[in-house]
C-alpha cells in the first residue's frame, strides 16, 4: 500500500528516477525496455549474507548484502516499506557491485523504534549500521520515495564517503506551509498505530529539503512523469518540484520515466541501468 500526502509519499513504493552520470542533456525521457521472450542464461547469483545487526541501545537492524566490488550500493526503501521493495533489482545489482539493503526500525525483522523519530535519528541509525556491520564505503545511495530524504541527508553528513546518488520519485517540497485535514494530521502523528516507524513525517521531509547542499562532483538524480495519469496537483507538478534535488551535485541529471510511483518494481530495468551508469562513473580513474 502507498499513501501520498500532498507532496509527501507515505508507505514508500518509491519512484522518481533521478540519476547522475556523465554529462548528458539536462533531461531525457525513458520508457522501461521490453523484456525478451527468449530464455536468458545467467551465471550463478551471488550469495546473500543475512544478519540482524546490533547497533546499540538495545536495537537491531536487519541487513542483507550480496556481491563484491566497490562502491557499495546501498538501497534505502520508502517510508514504511521494507527490503522486499528491491526484490526486482537487488540480485542484478549484486552481480556488478557489493549491494546492501536493510529494514529500518519498526520494519520487518528489525527491532521496534522508541520515541518520535526525526531525520537525525534515521541517518544516525544508518551510520551505526554500516559501522557495526563493517560495510565498506564509498557508497552509491539508491533511494526511493521517502527514503530519499534519508539518503540526501546522509550524503550531506558523509559526503567524503558517498560516490553517487540515485533518487527514485523522491518528493520535492512545493508547499512550505501544508494544510492537511484533521484525519490526515492524526495519521501522521508519531504515536499513530499505523505509523510503524514512529516517523515525524513532516519534520523529516522539511529538514531534508532545507538542508540540501552540493555534496561534490559526483553522480546524482531521476523523476517519474505522471503526465495525463496525474490525479492530484502534486503529481502534475512532480517533475518540476523534484528538480530541486538537482542542487546535490553539479553533475545532476533528471531522467524521466513514465511509471507508477513504485519505480523499483514498475521500471526495474531502468533503475538497474541508471545505477550501473553511476557505478561506471564512480569507478573512472
């Protein structure tokens, strides 16, 4: 299930494909490629290492890593979504580089969160996880929907360790003073039973947007064009609003796909291709 609140995406099946690679036209439009009907021969898939990592404070986070190579691809799911959001791309990415995905507190096999959680708690957990599990950098961050707020802030905090970013349909902030109906405000509250991550939704989004910064000459961003399928103002304004993320890098490029919000599932081939471009650029001498 996915819930969009204004420009805020809750329950993250995410998707604005923003990727940075070598300089290209400022904007290009992509259609997910047709899959061949011919059977494909694949080499054996890399083994997946699964562990529940103690990050301190009585908390454990579920982590899965597979493959070899550098940079490490780090997958960040959308809000209230787990690692299965990446099922269609995880194995393919692991064939070319070390690839990791994890469940945040309150998701899947990870321990439940305590207290209301803002952006600093989310990036802090990720940093503790990478250290405790000895997941080496540099990292290429691939994030969808609300997970993009975490990735952008982590990249700002750890710019020296980040080799690239791919943001998949990560909402842009179009209205700094959102006005929501009471039932929606109640749904967004940290203590609401459906808020399984105990997120300060509006605070996380606002802080990530306000703290956007140039994190270096590295690859970075992508977006979903709802076109005639837009059913809400934020969807009609999606492409324009998400251009605000291009400030993350002078090499940022906005790539448009025509898809549903959950790009890792609806346009998995495009995701894999754009991440491969970022990895290729990151490995250039």
